[in-house]
């Protein structure tokens, strides 16, 4: 998700308050200083958010049990997060995040309250016992407060407190970018996921239903308190930002899909008033799983099932709980982002957010700077859906049409270690980069094998850009390092310059990084031919005096006749 937000995410500055205000320079400050030498408060907070600090690196998350009570009247959330972790290295203080105005009130381990120091959004917890490498531990964080209200969900993040048309509460969390710590305390960095998943126990007024990630394993009814607690279980690793609550007057329907790994449970939770519309529109969910299993391999979370859940905002890739708010219409809020036509053949949110189950949820970026791994492949999944269910011509038309959304103002890859996303070009330009790479590979079966191979090789892992780039180069047998550099780390679009005069016919790449040498399919006198230009002029063979020349439009490049004739 996140198609409108073209701003770098800045971490708002919050002074140290609360539990134990930091009077002296903490070791985190010293270490942050080493990582990011600028002595500014904002930079330090960005490093605390974005770097794998020593206070994060020494322990590995294995499980969360998030137990919360949601009070729609007071718009508060309170509860506990019981976190299990394994010790990997020499013990340090333990770093977690919770963003104001939410408050971490107490941290308990083995029946004892632990010392906690706050530094902005980060909390540093000192275990009382010595924790040996390889040992496993549990601690419980108690928290409460009135979480930030999302103003433009899902782009800003927070909690949305809406009403449905019957006046009943319709509530949801969304926190991509801003971080899950906007409403609950956790290790808020993408590189580490709880290996054994999460159990969520969400207490809501008894007339409402909570839908969260994974499978509903139990519902408790507290008749005295007039509340129900819904227990949802995820057994696979899960992104922090994917963990979500959705509370409303939900009704349920479902189906079974015979997929590549057997029977997939597909469940749909929608507002009562939208049941009829949903039963028609959500037929595309199965179509999406079918198409994307073909291209990307098995749906990555059979154990946790697949769900599509109506939300009071446009949508988000919450793992095994994909949220939907596209108005039961095809396109992106009823329009075609490519302006080419094929974008109205499918429901953008169903396809895009479901595509993220493979890229974002299965394969996750370690650092948000590499978020192209989520968005570029998912952008491309939209055209793969079209290619599978409609035609390659329409799919190609759609992907090329999306170029109108590309800005080329900042590189796709952001800044590492400071919680900084790259530019919004990670969607349409990233998708077009993948489409261009596919043209160079020039073998659709090989291309599909590579896509499927990514899902298998990096199954349930967090990765960096280099992992994905190297895999594609190795598997294709073509060195794409310069292509990735050009499209991910530079804003310039390569220009294929050509020069035709008399017997002279030359081409070269310009407006590109030094050494850029991507092969390209061109049409000379309408005949398809491969060229391997470099950044120096090279001769092109032609049997005609005034050949016609054009590059294949599926390559995302510019062309320039340097003589202008
Ligand atoms: Zn997305």
C-alpha cells in the first residue's frame, strides 16, 4: 500500500518524558552517535528507529502475545504484550518502541518489575537476570492510552474510529511507515519478525466483532462486562506493521481453494450492509490467488489462511488479514491508474494488497530503504494478474501506462539505518524496471521460474536489496547490477541515442551511469533485432540507406535521434 505518499517519513521529535527521564547520556546515545555522527536530536531518534542497534541485535524475537482491550467510547487501548525472545549475543539493555501518547506503564519478567528508560519513542529495558546466549526469555509489557488518530489512513497511520451506516463502531489500525509502535509496544524494526508468530486477544464491546491476523481460535464472552474477546493466532513469522485490529459489525462468508499447497481457507469479513456486494466483488480474491500462485508460487501462509477484511480506509497488506476499502468497485477507487483501460478490469485493492502476501509479507525488507522489494513486485503483480486472466497485450499496456505516475525526482532506494523510505517511484518505476528486466531475459518461462524461485529461496525471510538483485542476476545468467543501480539508485532514465546519416548508423546509451550496457530489443525497418549499446558510440549494421529505427516500448527508456531527423 501507500500509493499517494511521496514524502520521506520523518520521525516526529518527542522529548524524553515518562517512566525514567534520561538525565545522563545513555549508552544508546553513545552508540547512536557512533552510527550517525551528526549531533542532532532528530538524527538520533531516526537512528534509534532505523538502525539495528546493539540493544536490538543481541536478541531474536520468537513470539508476541498481544492482549488488548479496545474501548470505542473513550477511544483508548490498554493491555499487555508478552514477548518471547532468544539470546543471540552478549546481553545489553533491550530496546522496544511505543509512540506517545501511548504509555508503557510497567515491564515485568519472572514476577519482577524491570527498570525502563525512555528515549523518545524507544524504551530501554534492563533484565534483572543474566541471560546466556541461546537461552529463551519472556517479558510482559503493560501499556495504555489514547493512540494517535489516523487522519488519512492508511497513509499517515494510527487508529481510525468510524461508524458504519447503521451508526455502529467501525474501527481499524493501520501503521505502515509510522510503525506498529503507534498503538502497541514491540521491537519496531523490520529486520526481526517473531519466528513463531503472534497470538492476539482483542476485547471489544459484545455487539462488535474483532478480526485480526491468522485464524480465530476462540471467542470468550464476558457477560458481566458485556464484552467479547476474540483470540486470533498466526503461527508464521509476521511483519510488525501487518499486525492489525479491525472492529465492527462484521459478517462472515468463506470458501475453500484448491491451490498449489492443498486446501486454502479463504475467509471474508465485511460489514453487514455490504454482504451482497462483497459476495460478487470478492470473487476476485480467488482469481488473484490463482494467478499469483501461477507466477509467484504457493500462497506463503496456508497454515494461517487467507482473509479479506473490510476496513474504513482504502486497504493494506496486513498478513493473512488483507484489509479492503475500495468501495466494491474495480480500479483504484474506480479509476485506472494506468489510464490505458486494463486497470478497470480488476479491483486494484484486492489484487495489489493480496500480491503483498508474496512480496512484503513472505519476503520482507530488512530496512524500509529497500521497500521497493515490497512495492515494485506487487506493482508488477497487477499486470501479472491481467496477463493470467486476460491477455499479455493488456498486461503490457497496463504496465506501460503506469509510467505516467513516475516522477524521477528521487531514487527508489531510501537512506539506510534511519527509517527512511525511498521515493514513491518504487511502485510504477519499480514495476517498469522489472518489466524491462523481463524483456532482457527474453524468456517468459525463465522469468516465471525466477519469480517463483524468489518466494522459495527467501521464504519467510527478511532480505536486503542486494539479496534480490544477486538472485535475479545469478538465476538469469545476466549481470543486472548496472541496471539495478540505474533504476534503483539514480533518478536518470537511460536514453538510447541514435545517429543515422549516409552509411553511418550508430547508437549509444546516455543519461546513464558509467558502464551502463543494457541490451535492448529494437526494430530496424520493422525487423526485431537485439543491440548491446554501451555509453560510447557503436556501429549498427543495416542493409538500407535510410533505415527506420525504434526501440521496443516495453523497455522503460527514452530514445533520442541526435540529428533530430
Ligand atoms: Zn503496496
